C-alpha cells in the first residue's frame, strides 16, 4: 500500500459540520471541497471512511459516495478500492482545477479572462526583466529553442506553456504565480488548440523571441511592450478558438 501522511481521519471529520438531512449531494461536495482547498490537509492524506463522513455530516452514505465520485471526476480526490480515498493535490493545485471545471459548467467569461491574463502576463514580463537569474534566462532560452525545433503543434504548445511558467517563476512573486495559474487553467479549455498552423506558430515564436531578448537585456519597458504585443495576438487566437466551439 502506498505511503501516506499520518491517519488524520478523526481530525478531518471533526472539521466538518453536520448538514441538514435534506442537503443534496452538491452541498456535501461543497463542504468537502471547502476543507480540501483550505490548505490544512496535506496531499496524499487518506480521508475518513464513507461511514464516518456520513455520520459527521448527518447524511446518508450514498450522498457521501456520490459526492466523492464527483470530486474524483474533477481530479480532487483519488478513490482506491480496498485502500481508501486520498486527497490529490495542494490547495494551490486544486483551486485552478476546480475553477476550470466551474468554467465548463457555468457561464463563460472568456473576454474578461483574456483581459485579466493579458494584464498579469505584461506585469510578469516587467518583473522578470528585473528579477530573472542567469539560470532563469537559460531556461527561458531553452524553451524558445524547443519551440523553434518542435516538429508538431503539441510539442510547440508545451514549450510555449513552459516559457510562460518559467517567466512567472523568474518574476519572483508567488501570489502572481498563483493568480496566473488560475487564469491559465480556465483558459486552457480553449488554449490547447489556439496555435493551429505554421504561420501562427511562426508569429508566436517571433513574439517569444522578442520577450526573451527584452528580459535578457533587463529592459522593463521593452519586456512589457513585447508581452503586450504577444497577448494581443494570443487573445485574438483564443477568442477565435472559443467562438468556434459549442
């Protein structure tokens, strides 16, 4: 059996309050999710058994079972037959995932998300021009090289994502990284196929090159301007991708 943090079933159960007997499955899932994203439970922690959760929440075991099944579908928990149910990630990892699914099942505010992402990415580029270490710059150059050498669009998109993630780390602001994580996860629903041809890939590569040169030169204004240009074209592609989906 895989190792997991010390058994905290009693503590976890005690953190949950009883729900009215008429509460739907969604309310059970909501209270569990509130606890899971609070940061008080480590990834890999085994959760209380269904019977214990049902007793604590004051609901039937079927409601708990259905709620856990829904959370497993969302990637929040891992149900292992014969072993138990385990929390998968940290709060910062779970939040973007749950928000991404929330976008899929709720109203899509893509234009507003694109505006938010653009502002955050421009600020990241400006900070990176000040804070990037030599290792950061080498990693960013490596991602651009991978984009240039990619033989298919999937590999290109992966190197593109790595570049933006590396730029955020180079900026040195953890809160900013978390915010971008959320926005990117929401937009990833549409972004997977946003670069759909060689011409778009060449444009994106040129834009990333310009960002890298500005950050390497420690030119804050040029880095912000280069990212603004990239975000403008990327936002057009993402909006077009979103408009083309049901």
